[in-house]
């Protein structure tokens, strides 16, 4: 075991030295080196996603630094030690690593072998698509039962000869239409008596009555097709092999390969463990992918705690921010803040308008429950909110004088509106989405400024010049 550990350590160190020579350090953040390849991977992936609006190296550099500063803060907060983080990262890495730890060629060979075998068996005859009117006869059935089934099939055949549809003929034989669904067969899949007739029929024709060990049939042939190319069946075959455990076999095969490549006395399991430990350094794309996932998890967690939840849940802060920045929020068109009220009694409508008239919109539901709820039912129904023109037919008609009205709610006969027209936002609730978004930006700007003061950032200009410009 000691030799095994030393062997792994030597391999890791050797590969690390080679990688560092070809991949210089681009920057360090809080003492942690970040290599050029990681920056290139992130920038090129981001630019590919946004298309023509991609960022220059200098533009993306600042975005990347801000991202890494947030990750550094997450590490300082020990978010990377949370059991939830460790478990999610571990499970994701295992999934991402699997293609490197199995012999894909082994799976491909097995899949193609199944295809070749099926192709040799089915190839000449292909598939036929048929349906059949079927009257089963048990093996120990009496002569009378056998004759009864034969007579039923004969009646169906006579119907077909007279021009009846396949469904009508089946009903004459006492066969329900729902069992007439077409299906495909290949040679060797059905009784010989059935297959011989099915494969000999011309398309869109039906057979004479025939007897198989299962009973009596009339076959309708809808068409046929040849056995396809490997690409058509590959996905289905591999899925079937995976259900049978092919990946375990492919993993063992990869382990055996690695033992030969490493030229050591390792077991296949030990060789796989060595390979697994080297994946990030041996395959740069894998290393960058896992770094991206690792940092992405931390970024999401720390931003949720420091920005997103604070902005979305701190109602007092949102109200304060809106009051401070009230002038920047405007409506393009007037809004109606209130409710559409459905009822069956005009008195309920009148009462609702009085009770809701001077109350905040948030209190409407409470008022409705206190004054309009009895015997497990509500005497009125509300549609509440901040309505723009076009968002509700009744508001359009009754408030803005446009359109023919909306749709009456089922079970109600009367409709009215209660509330008031709002020319500009009066509360952050009126433009909550915009306020939350702007407050998030303010929080983030202050947070990032603090992180830039807290953590030392050093960029190496000579390496930055070589980004996406090196051999």
C-alpha cells in the first residue's frame, strides 16, 4: 500500500509540473493562484453563450475578479464545509468523472455486437406491421369450443369480403376494437403459421382465416420496413445494456487497461482510484469544469445569503430604498390598484365597496373573510392587484372605459370594481420587482467594494496579454 501511495504522489507531482509550465499563473486572489487556462475557459464559455455581445479580455477580467472575490468570501465563511455543499459537489463530480473511468469502446463493441447479431437474424426479412382479428382456443378446448371460434372467424372473413372495415369485421366475430392496434413483428417472434402468412401478404391486404397453436386469426398487413442502420438503434441498445449493468463491466475493463498503462502492481480498483485522483490535472477541460461547478455552488450560496435574500425579504429596507429613490420610478400609463368583485347580491357589492374603499390592498382578504364568509362559502370573490390596461377585461371597461368587459366567474352574476387609479407609484409594492432588482444592485456594489478592500488581487499583465493568444 505504501508503494501505491508513493506512486500516486509521484504521478500527481510530475503532471503538475508539466501543467504549470504550459499554463502560467494569470492572477492571484487572496493568495490563491488562478491560471490562464481557467480564465480562458470561463471567458470563452461566457462569450459563446452571449454571442456577438461577448466581452473583451479587459472587460471580462473585472467580472471574473468580482466572481472570484465572492467565492473567496464564501470560503472565508466556510460555506465549502457545509455538508450540503460537500455532498452535492461529490455527487456531481462522480457523475462528471464517470466517462473517464469506464471503457467507452467496450460499451460500443458490446452494443454493435448486439446490432450485428440482430441484423443477421432480421436483416433479410425486416419488420412487418400487422393487426389481427383473433379468437383464442385453449389447448385443451373441446371440439365445440374450437368450432365456435372457427365460425366466428369465418363470419368476420365474410364481412371483410363483403367490403366491411376491419373494425366492423372484428365486431362480427365478437372481438373488441381496442385489441386491433397494429404491431410489428420479426421472424422468430410469433408462431410459424402466423409469420408465414404475415410476411407473405401484400401491404394493405388481409389474409384468409388461419389456425395457429393459439387459436384462429385473420391478419391485416399494413406495411413493412427493412432492418435499419446501427445509428438508428444505438441509443436503445445502449440503454438496454445499461439496465443490465454494462457500465460496471466497462469500469472493470478500464481498470484493466490502466493497470497495463501504469505498468505497476496495482489492482484494477487501485488503478481506477489513481486515475480518478489525476483527472483534474490530466484533463484540463475536466479540471476547469469542476472548478466552475465548485465555485458556482459557493457563488450561489454566498450571493443568496449576502444579496438575494436580503433584498427580497427585508421589507423595511425595500420601503426605505423606494422612499429614497422614489423619483426614478414611474408608470408609462396609469394603473388601477384594487379588486374586481364578483357577487350575486347587489348589497354585497355595495358593502364590499364601502369596506374596501379606504383599506390597504393587503387587507382586502382579511376583510373579505371577516364580513363575507359564512356556511363554508364566500359571498364574494376577488381578483386583486395592480392592473394595467389590457390585463383585465372588467377593469378595462369599468375603470378605463375600454372594451366589452371580461368573463363572469362561474357561480356569480354581478361584477364591479373597487379601488383607485394610480398615476405614479406610491409604495414599493407598486413596483416591487424593480425595487428589489435595484436594491440588489446597490447591495452588490457595496459588497464588492468591500471585498476588493478585504482581499488582495494581483494580475500579471504579461500573462494577460497572452490570453487566447498563445501556441
